[in-house]
C-alpha cells in the first residue's frame, strides 16, 4: 500500500497543495485531475522520490520511500510526461539502455514484441530523433510490457496516442490491476478502465 500523509508542495512563493492525505491499496488505481499548473506533475515527482516535499511523508508498505530508496525504485515504474530518450539511439537501444540502468534484463525479441504491440513495427531501428511525439510516447510506454513493478506512476499517458495505442495501454493497465498491481495517473479525460477500484484526487 502507498500511504501519503500531510504532503505539502511549494514552487517559489506559491503553495501548490498542502496537507494532502490518501492511501492506495493493491489492485486500485488513482486518477489525479486538475487544471494545468495545479501541481499534478509535481505530486507525481514527489511520489516517485524525484522531488522532496516541503512537508509530509510518503510510505510504501509502511516504510518511508527515502529510507529504502533502492527497494522503492525497484517496485516503482515511473513514466513522466517528458520522458528521457536518447535522440541518437533507436527505440530498441533506448529500452535496452533504460532497463539496464535499472538492473533489469530483457531480450531483443521481447523488446521488439513490446514495440510492435504499441504500433511501432518497422520503426525499431529508426533513431528516435525521427519519431513523432506520439511514437516517442509509445517507446516510453513499451516499458510497461517489459519492466516488472508493483506500482505504475504515469503522467498523462494517453497524450499523443492514436486509438490503437490507447487501447493497448488501457488493456495493459487493466491486466496490471488484475494481477494486484496499483496505478497512479494524470489525465484530462475519463479513463475507460474496467478493472480495479478507482479513486479520484
């Protein structure tokens, strides 16, 4: 379970949110909604351990995520809105590189299959700099099919996706929930998920 207590975030002189509390059990998903600039991405970055809050705690199974950072990052898969891809590498090389940095192995065949499921067949060996915004997004989301994790944190995952890729993403989220995983995501649109229990923030 993820547990958030008295969380406060401030950017400059502006307090984005304060005294935030919520819990996310296994097999549940949380949709964070709000206007641009409301602090959605800032909250996700705090939950992922990438930004320190002004106040408050984030616990994973009762343990502060800062105290067991390596274990937390192993249980977590974070896909940010502006994901890092190396422009000179192709999608397959980018995935091999990112998985290797996190200590996970995957075969070239598994990576090709994941890319194909996201609609990138024929573009596996094309340098990322030649891909569209939607295609780059699909490269990042291919990690969901390759990288085991108990909690997914996804920042605007449906942005720039076509109908096919959106359906694949929805199916993968539903499968993750059915296997007992948890998901936190931001989105400006309603998410047609049939699995898991939905919470809204």
